[in-house]
C-alpha cells in the first residue's frame, strides 16, 4: 500500500522508532520515523507516524536531512515561538491538563518554543498583550473558550491600533490588522469560534493547524459602538433579546458549570419576553451571495478570497456609516428600518456553528467577505419560537418562518422604544404565569457579545456593591477604561461612563460596523470533504 503525504503536512522526522505521545523511543541507526497529519472522520486531524528502514546509518541520516530541508523550505511560515495563554477556570477547568498532556508534546515535536501565561483574572490576557514584548513572537495561542479568544482579539486589535496611531474612537477610521495570528485550543463550554473556523472542537486538530500554519483570509470583525466610541469587538454573535437574557441569567449560576446554559435557556424560553425597538441597518449591494442561498463557506472559498478588493468599505461607505453613530439621519437607498417587538436581534460575522447547532445561526455566512448576517425574530408564541430554535439543530431552514427575517448587512443601529430608566415592559409578560415565574428578568434585555454580557439593559448607577436607580444629574463624564486602550489624547470609553462621584452609568443603544478581514487565525476554514 502506498501513502502520499504532502510535505506541507509533515510535522517532523526523528531518528529511531519514536512514539511522542506515549514518550517511547527505540534508537536504531538504520530506522527513522516520519510524523505527519492524518485526516480522520469529519474534520478531525490526528498525529500519525510511519517508520522507515534504510540500508545503513549513512542513508538514514541522508533521508532525515533531506526531509527536514524540504519541511523548512515549504513550511517557511510555520511558527517557531508562540505566546500561550491558558485559562485554568474555563469550561470544566481542564485547560492546563489539555495543554500539558496533548498540546505541549506536539509543539516540542515540531520544534516550537512556547512562553506560557496562566491567567488569574478577567482581561488578564488582554492587558498582558497590550504591554508584553512581542518581538520574535510568531503567534498567540489561547487555551480556553470563546471568552479567552475574545481577550486575545481585543488585546491584539487594541495594540495594533495603538502602534499604528489609529484613533479607535473615530468611526471613519479603518482599523489596522496585526501581522500576528491567533490559534485556538478549545477548552471552553461551547468553543463556537473554533468550531466555525476549523469544523470540530478537538485540541489535537487545532494544535496541528497551528503547527503547519494553516492559512485563510483574515477573519471579519464586528465593532460595537455607542456615541462614536467603541464598546467591544465581536467575530461571532452580537445578540439582543433571547440570547442576551440567557447569558445574563446563566452568569448567576456559574456554580452549575456548562449545564447552566441549558437551565437559563429553558427559563428564558418559558418567560417568552419580547422587546420593542427600532432596527436600522445598511444592506449589502452587489454581493455574490445572500443568507439564504444554501451555500457554505469552506476552505478556499472564492467569495472570501475576492473580498479584499470587492467588499472592503471605502471612505464613502465609512463616512455614510459614521452619520448613524452621531445620531444624524441618512436616506440612502441601501438603508432599511424595521420597527416592532422582537424576541431576538442577532448579528453574526460567521455561521456561529457549535456542536449543539452544527449549521449555526446563519449557515451561509462567510468568514471573510466583509459582511454580517442580521437575523430578526419578531414576537411570536412559545410554540413558534420553539420551532425556530429547533431548526438550529436539524437541516430545516430556520429562516423559512413568517416571523423571521434575515439580511446581509454592513452596519446596524438599534434603539429601544423606551428609555431604560422608564422600566416599561409588556403587560402580558408580567401577568402571565411564566412571566411571574421569571419575574427577575428586567423590562429591557442586554447584549450578548461573543459570550460576554454587555450591560446595556437598564440604566443604573452603581457604587461598588450598591445599586441605585437612575435619578442623579450626571456631571461631566470621565472614562474608566483601562488606559492601554487610549490611542489619542481623547479619553476612550469601552463600556461604562462614570461621573465624578464614582457612579457608573450604563447605556442601552448599540451600533455595529463590520471590519473586513481584521484578525488572522491559524485556520484554513472547514474543508469540503467527508472521510469515513
């Protein structure tokens, strides 16, 4: 039997008979072992090896040198030094064990040196990236879930803009992409971003993609703004309503572990809450794809490959979009407005697939085409909303429902009907049995941004441990964001505003803008194949 192995997928060549994972080595001068990538069921990769015997030791060394030279020649972009961030508390607290037992031996085999940082607080990785010496570092690796990836992404974007002298407060500014790539070793609860870009949540598969330097067009990033200032960046989900409520409630039950999402999901579903507001968005013109064309973004996707020249926002588009951040009106033909009560408002730059929803929120979304898919789920009965949720787990079209609309957009602006301080909700929500059962739910929802709660729900003023209803007259606000994110002389605000008394004011409106191909990953997209 003859096996053909691309040189680009050979990991290394060692003298003797070697088993890296079992740490077994049998030395023999006339034997050498070739380690390479093997594709197995689905999108999984595993480390495989083949043992060869030569006539003598001299020929063995000649083969080893020749193969290593070929690896170096064809694998010039492979990383040599990686900065690894491990979240020891994410998911089931297995990040450190996964790295030590499965990932570190693979990196050593590939000749990759690592600097490991174990995070001990929220935003530890983000703050470290902003200040660390990255000279000679070929990439960043997160061992954790979507939240850990988000920290690395925010740190890398913030550092890149700071080094480039770009003011992130300016919605007209085109953000600068970093030359560093991010690798994801899945060790979280859902690992949605890893699943959507690699096709499986498997640590070994992700590690092998990092080792062989899998490449694809840089991924799109959605920036969330309020009053001309950036709030957060997202590559997966920016959701208001159902998914925001689920995440906010699940944060109260972290002691339950990953099952808290199921518990909060059932609780939120039974409450059947809807939220009134106005959604304004800029639809994409002259695009070669749409959210319902039943295509899939795969490795080597032509639409993503051509997106840099075809879809990247020009200065006119950015200027037009910025008028929405300043609150002015634009009457362009490509802007639409939808008013009503919504169960969910979701915007995603990728399919947002995960093991529980293999096709994701928007199955035909692309990773790098400069657009996002906006999904509006209007008020409906519990039965109909269950139909919508159920279709995320099967092959039925989740958009083929009369109360669901989907658009491919560049920009989004959302305004609730009522000011948050009014605390007005649906009377029917409050009078129903399930509404009373879930009465701790606020009248306004919050935003779910890649698994992190953005506290845009009710306006409140927070003094350390004590919460006070809105009723104070704000003095001149000051920014309380970490100073590393300041890129100009103006203060930058990233979530909260603070008055001089130290009170925190939360906002509720949101504007979202898609940045084409901003983040580079060690991933090549889902391969279009099925291996038995």
